[in-house]
C-alpha cells in the first residue's frame, strides 16, 4: 500500500448524496431528540427504576450492536449493574428458556424489523424480562413485540449505511440511562452545535486522500470510545469494501500487534478522560513500531507527523462517542467515492438485514 503525503481537493460527491445528506442532518436530529424526546426518557426511566432490574441484557445487530455496546459501558460504569450482550439465536434457533425475571432486556434496532430480534424480544418478555425496544420506527414489529418502546426520532433514513440513526441511538440510550440514574441530561445540551462544528472541519479530506489506496485499516480505542472504533470499521467495510478491523487498545497489544507496520494505517480514537489516558501506552507502542496513526480526538495525542481528526475540547467522555463517529462517517463516505464506489448502495446489502 502507498500512503500519499497529500490529498487533491475533494469535490462534492456525485455518488453517496443520500449518505452525505443524512450525515449533515445529525445536528438537527440531535437537537430534536433533546427538545422533544426528554419526556419519554424520564417516563421510561421511572418504569425501569420501579422494576429494579438485577441484570441487563442488550440485544442488537450490526450498527445497533455498537450502540448497545456503548450502553453496556454506560450502565456498568454509572449504575453499577452487570450487563451482557444477548445472543438472540439462543432463544430463536436453539429454543433456550432462561429465567429472565428481574432482567431488563433492551433491544436496539434502527428499523425494528430483524426477525431474530423480534422473536427473541417476544421470548424474553414471555420468560419474565422487562422488555424495552429502542428503535426509529414505533410501528415496527420489534416495537410491538416489546412491552415498552423508545423512539430515537431520527426521521427517514434512505442510505444503506446508518449514520444519523446511529448517533440518535447513542443519544437516546444516554438520555435514558442518565434519566434512570436521576440525571438532568445537562451534559448533552451542547451536542447539536458541537456536531455542526465537527462536520464543518475539513481535515477528513486530507486523510481520505492519503488512505485512498489502503488495502487494510485498523481502528482502536478503549472505554466509551471502543464502540466508535467498531462502528468506524464497519462503515469503512460497508462503503469502501476495505478490510477494517477494530480492536480494543488492550487487545491490540496482544496477538494483533504482530500485523502492525508502517504501510497499513491505524485510526486511534483518543478522547479526553480515562479512555484517552488508557490509550497512551498503546500510542507509544504504535510509535515504536513506526505505524502510521491517525488520531480522532485530542490533537495533543497525535504521533509526530501523524494526521488528526480533531474534536472539541471539554466534552464529557461518556457523551463524546456521539461526536467521535462523525469524522469517521465522513471518512467512509469520502473514501468510498474516491475509490469509485456508491456508498448509498453498497453491493450485496439492503437497508433491513433479516437474520433468524
């Protein structure tokens, strides 16, 4: 692979216009969720508090799986409850009947149409769980199969690659969990304006030009930012057809570190806070290896000569993933277009993936 030192001027994409438009809608979507969604989160949080769950199970697929992973960190850290990522096939394909009394089952899905999520949520409800669906479609089968529903209010999403529905999921989950712990939601108040600032930054164009001929990319992060690394890798794979692998910074230093070299880019998400501090030893090892590292987040963490996709300072670490994914969405879009692909219609993919 050749990493070029500069990038030509990137024009408005002639393909991917739906994805570009939906990426641009995110500040408005976040603002709408903050303005009009607060009441539903407070009401749902009260239901959950009364149920007093002893354990939480999160069920999701694809992009929504990364939103669920984000919720796992939030619940474990801020509420001190054990959280697991459910395997829907144990209830559907294998017909298992676990005891789910005292369990909160959170099913996260943009479309609410995946049959295995619908069936497993219905089964969890029968088995005694408090079931809550978090979707972008109140009339969807998943919303109907669950006892309760939370609407992420993202509006119609036409591009196959989920963008605005993902950040809406993250914010909706944060607002729900913050209300559950008795918070006011204040930490999210400035996110729409900050999102607009991030989307206006043009640094991503230079990075896209440099990575145009990449044949493999690694993404990495720790803590709240690890779901960002996973979602960023997924966006690169589904739009640019790039092999992109996501690793926790801790896991990267084990076996996967053997494949690190100067010819294959590493994208490291480095927030302010505990997760960023935990990434410092990872960045040091990558520097020793001579890796080409692009930092998403704190410019002070950049390796000498390495590119940065900067993010605003002073954002609470637990809400920063809502901003972190924005430059990676734009990178996936720009790379796809530069490589001659149409990110609005990735080959072999549909908007709703039906798994059983």
